């Protein structure tokens, strides 16, 4: 008898493969999925299996008719930080705006003070429960930004902690350098000098293997388009991809700037104009929708959804998990908010939190249940995939497999 070919095989599964050619959700009713060395070796109809299941894999299990989707990808988070901003939340509820609080030196800068004061262990201890909360709701890949350090050592500390979050949880962590998040007080009135410093730190951090992409906050309370471009030039010189907090509170042409650099994604984009959407479509830049921040800030200006759809711009959905605008620890809840606030269909939201989110990180090896993709698989206790967006909270995840194997507890 020949040795089994695969490490694992799940039978009696309903697959939401998200393969376009298979129609709604890429669904397969009587499905099976097999994997070897962490990669999907078969994802299709059970009656198409190339042999008797018992001979195909070392471990053969039943999924009990449950739905399987690609594990979720959270492509925009700031989950490494110290402290919280609950008092700021209370002030905003009394009518003080996010911008006003930022201009007073609160907001992002209050988290910078707390994050600078925390050592690496304390920062890790604060971040881990948030990463585990995402994982408990089906996330296998998470992007984590720096941007609450704003000096070399503190940015480095954040990025090192982000890598350690991956090592501790089994999540695949992609790091993004966001030193251009806010102007630290020691550079008050000298934003151009600060950008020069952030540009100088970048190759050093990249040299330590701490940077997968570069981001900036291009906004009246952040950095100008010209400053953003200087930083992006430096990223390009190092071969690093860019993404941008673009047009969240006003239209500074952020979407167009990312497109000029063939960037991975333009994120937020509530105020992005039609011309920028066309440029994003040409450049293949993903639109990352962040309905959690929209919700918390009680925004009313919707992203240009019709234009994004009309031009075929891929739409991702992410939590933006951060202590200010989105204390949101569930990507499923972000998907639900994307449906309610932005009128995405549940299928669009699921694609947005899987295959399009992966694209927003430059990853093509995950986000669909298909041959050769990573065996990052979420098994859900639901009767229809729309439930992933329908239930607000609850524990729908039955089993998560990261490259075929459930993560450590
Ligand atoms: O994506 N807009 C800037 N950055 C974050 C908020 C960070 C904060 O308030 O701490 C965002 O919304
Ligand atoms: Fe953000």
C-alpha cells in the first residue's frame, strides 16, 4: 500500500472557496479539502477526490457539514500600543471632535506617551489579548503598524513586539512602518525635519527585517502630500511597497498619491474623488474600507463605493484596531459594519476580509480555498456564509487551521 500523500483531509465540508468561476461564494456543497506541508493539495467536490480518502491522507476527519472559508486576513491594524483612550471616547461623545483632541496634543500623541513609557514585555502583554481576540474570530494573517513610537527606539520596539506577536500566536504578522503617523512634540513646527528623520530610520529598521511595507497619515492633522511623497520615494528606493491613510477626514488626493507609486492600498478613503479612483483602478491599488473608524467617529461621508465598483477596484475590509478611532477587536464585526454602513453584500465583505485583504498586503498565496494556497482554513458553526456578517458578536468559529494545524491555545 502506498504512503498517504497528504497530511490532512476534511470530508463532509461545505466550501466557500471564493473562486470567482464557481459563482456565489465559490460554493461547493459536498466538498473536501486536503493539504500537505501547509499548502492546499485539494479543494473540490468529494466525488472528485483522486482515490479512497483513507489512502489519501495521514489524518482524515469529518467537518460535520460545516462551512469552511479561507481564514480571515486583517490587513490594517495598530494593535501594538499601551494604555487606552476611554476618556477621549467620553469627550467625543460630548461633542469634542477627533481633530480638536489631536490638536490639543491628545489623541494619537497620548498613546505615543504611553507606548514610549512601556517596555517591550509590557507592550507585548498588552498586544497579545487583542491578537488572540482577532484569531478567535477567524483571523490567520494580520498586519500591524508602528506609529505610536515616533522616535527610532520606540518605533523599533513596536515593530519587534509585532514580530513577537506572530511568534507567540502563530498568526502570520506583516509589519508596516508608520512613523509618519503624527508629529512628535520634540519636532513641533518642524514636520519636514521629522520626515527626514523617519526616512533615515527606515533603512536601519528594514535592515533588521522589521519592515514589510511603509504607510503614512496624509491629512491636515497628519502629513502633507509632499511629505508623504518624500517618504514614499525613500520606500521605493528600498524596494518596499507603500500604503496610505488616505482621505479619511478630507480630500488631499491621497488615493492618487498611492496610485502614483503603484501602492498596495489606499485606506479609509471616505473623501477620495472619482479621478483618484480611476488612478487606483489603473494601478491595481486596493481600497481598504475601515467601517469601524467610520462608525466610532460617527462619520457620514461614505467612501466612493459606486465608483470603486464601477472601475473594478478591489475592496478590502479591515478592523483598523487602534485605541482612538477603532477599538474593534473582531474582523467579523468590521465585516458586519461594512454591510450596514457601506452596503457591501456579505459576499463582498467576506472577499474583502480574505482575498482582497491579502492583496492589500501584496500576498497572492492566501484568501481562497484553491490548490497551492496556504492551508489557512476557518471552519464555522453556521448554516449560511452570510451569517458571518449577520451576527454581531458570538462565537461562530469552530476550528481555525494555520497552514493545516490548529494554533497553540
Ligand atoms: O487609522 N487616522 C489615523 N490613524 C488611525 C487612528 C489612530 C489613533 O487615533 O490612535 C486610524 O484611524
Ligand atoms: Fe489606521
